C-alpha cells in the first residue's frame, strides 16, 4: 500500500512542477491537462487506500527519511493514512480533480493559464502534506504551504489592487494566528519530548490540566486563523478576489477546513480539556449565526457563499467542541461537496454575466442556464439541510449532538441559523435564476458554460445528493480512532417533533425567500430604499463595522507609528549613524588620497615617515622587553 501513499501525495507536486515549466509562455493546454490527470491519479490512489481501510486494513505508516535529529528531538518525514487522514485525502482529491478539469474551461482566456495550474497543484500537494503527516511539525509545513499557495492564488490577478490587498490580508491574518500555533507546537514538544502524534497523545494523559489547556488554546488560535473564526475572520470574504475555482477548492472544501481537521486530529487532547472544548463549541455557534446574518443582505454573489462557508465552519467547530468529532468531520466532508458545487456554479454565472457579481442585476437566468440552475438549486437544498440530501444528515447530526449533550443555547442558535441559511441560499437562487430578466438593462447576453465544465461538476452534484446515505458506513470506519459516540434522542416522539419542526422551519424560510425575491421587477435597488437605510441593514452590510474598526484602530495607528519610526528613528538615528560612519571613512580617504598621487617626492617623503615610525616602534618594544622585569 505504500506505493499508493506516495502516488497520492506526490502526483500533485509533479503536476505543479510540470505546469511551472510553461509559466513564461502563453497559454499551453497541456499545462492544464497533465496536472488534472495527475490529480486524478492521486484520487485513484486515495480511493484504493480508502478501500484498504474500509476492509479493516491497518493504517499505512511510512517514514521516508530523517528530517531533524538533534539531541532528543527526532522528526522524520513521516506520513500516515488512517481513518481520519484518508477521509481528508478523499475530500481534497475529489474536489481538486473536479476544480482542475473545470479550470481548463474557466481560465481558458487568461494569459496566466499556466501559472494558475502551477499554483493550484502546489496547493493540493501542500494540503495533502498537512493531512497525511504523522507529526505536528509536518502538519505545520503543509499548513504554511497552503498559506503561501493561497496567497499566490488569491492575488493571482495581482494587477488589481484589491486582489493584491486581499492576498496580503489573508497572509498576514494567518501569520498572526500561526504564531499561536507555533507556540502550541513548542509547548507540545517541551512537555512531551516528541511531536509524533502517537507519542504525544499517549504523553498527554500524564500532563496536568493547566498545561493541556494552554496547549489546546494555542493550537486552537492557529485553527481560528486558518478556518477564519472570529475575530480573525475578515480575510475570508475579501479572498473572493481570486478566481472562482480557487474559492471552490481553497475557501470551501480544503484550506479553510484545516482548522477543523487540527481539532479533530487532536481529539485526544481536547477530550481531556472539555472546558476548552465548550469554548470552541460556543465560538462556533456564534460564528455560525454571525456569518449567516451578514449573508442576508450582501449583494455580492461570491461573498454570500463565502459567508455561508464561514457559517458552516462554525457548525463544524460546534460539533468538534462538544466532542462529536466524527460528526464534525462528516459535515466537513458533506459540506465540501455541495459548497464547492455552489462556487463552481457561481463561476458559470460570472462567465455568463461578464463577471457581474450583483444578483440584483441578474434574474431569469434559468432560461438560458438550466443545467447550472439545477446544480446550484440542489446544492442550496443540501446546504439548507433538507431531506434527503447530504446536508440534512450531517447538519442534523450536529443539532442532535448539541441537544443530547444538553447545550440547549448552542442548539437553539444553530437551529435558528439553519433557517437563516435556507433564506439567504434561496434568496441567491431566486435573484439569479428566477423573476424578470434584469440583465437586459445592462446589455448582457448570457450563455451556459462549456459542456465539459458541467460534466466535471457532476460528481460533486452526485455526492451532494448521496453522501448523507453513507453516514453509518462512515461512522463505522472513522470511529475506529475517534470517540464512537452515537447521538440519538432517546424519545422517538421528541426526535420526530424536532426533525419535522426543523424541516418545516427550513421550508418556510425557503418559501419566504422565493416569494420575496422572485417578484422583484426591473428596478435594480440602488441602496436608497427605506429598507436599505435602516440601522440593522447598514450594520449587516458593513459587517458589524469590524473591518472599519480594524482599519481605524489597528491598521491606521500602526501605519502612523511605522511612519514615525521611519522618519524619527530609522532615518535620523539608524541611517544617520551608518551614513556618519561612511562619511568619516570617506573623508579620511579624501584626506589621504594624496599618498597615492604617483609623485616620486611624495612617495620618498612617506617612506621616510614610515621608516621613522617603524624605528620608534622598534625602540619602544625593545625598551619594554628590557625593563619588563623591573615593571613587573
């Protein structure tokens, strides 16, 4: 099985290097096709490893070579394929293969076609390192690798100032969080003497609660940054400046879920500190409703889906914080399929609408984009959590976990968020595909995406429909290493009341969204309506003024302080000192340059002076040596 591990891991790297060979040339189709084929190879290899694990095979563990070995520190290039990592491998390879094939059409006319695939495959390789490493150091290398690649992909169109700014924001925000994660990893080694998962988790059982809590907090800070949890959340919506396939892969299915994976992988740590787990669950519930509320009024198609991702990440952290680790991972998997499908559908709409993002300027696109409409509608049904699609099974399991664990406030918040999710999801569907054709006002003639792009999206559609039915098979597999707690409401009456009530609540929210937004006429709102001028609308539209607060109270003061240090310290002290030393040396050179003027008289004069100086030194050394015993 080791060969399949290597194929799964290194195929994306080969694809990235191959595409990189063509980055200085104009579009080369092979730079997209070969990485896509290699990604498919990685998917097939991951599937073989999944079958091996499902059939009861032992985890595949390899150590390629020694990475660091000094004193008691030993870190190998080690990788493991077990029930948790193989789940992530399948998610990453399925979505990335679809996105690569889709991108061949989406990026067809982009002059940096080759560079895009070099970055995209490098990202997948980094993500696989993250999920397959058998130690925290390897995880961190992959963690930083996906951060670097996301910076390159978010700012892919670097000629746009907004894209460059968004890439830097994401990179800097994650560096802040990663400092916390580094401290957590250092504390792990300091207290356990190892970074290998199996050794570390065994050593955790002998540590005091305060030390474990400190480790758990710092590791979670890293997770907060990568998974865009409050207050490190602002970068995710701004990251929509990147190409839409990037959003589908990075900001829906893979990188942003790395924080959830970290908590799930470290379940043996967080199981020992339930108070920290409760904080994680509470923060997750808050982020779920916080992000959903901002999606209610937003007029940017991609940002609405991004806020939805942020909200669903809150659901995952709520489950993980409550100890329902397998539920969190299950929702991660199901969400990846239907959310990536939503983003790719949004990409189809953007191409049809000449990159227009305001859904109020669309309407009636279902007539010309039937396939995209069906896919986005079904993905929205899954996101809303309606039976029998995947989102119903995964989201319902999180609600059950919160209810069974008697965290009724968290349960209520997540339940209300489910209604908000249904509303803003079908607000988007209604505005884009139904109602009057408002795009005619802007002279746009929409068209459906290439057929092969639609075919590439179909596996995600299928999985968004059927993934929920795999729940028990998945449970039996993954609980071999995760806590095997099944969350069942013991009273059947209570269970059916809650399930039917939740479904009815979601359906009402969907119907209300359709009624409200399919009847919009040809008048496109311009921000001056009575509703749009209310305090609550402005609050949500401006993201609770958090970006404004960051800019006013952190960015601007920091910029002013930097300018002050530059002018008063860097220029007047540091530069002045260096320039002063250079000036003294330069002046001394100017004063002594006459020594080398080539004049014979001058040279003889300096020879005499030098001879006298040497004689004086010789006499001084001689006298010192002769009378040293007297002076001693």
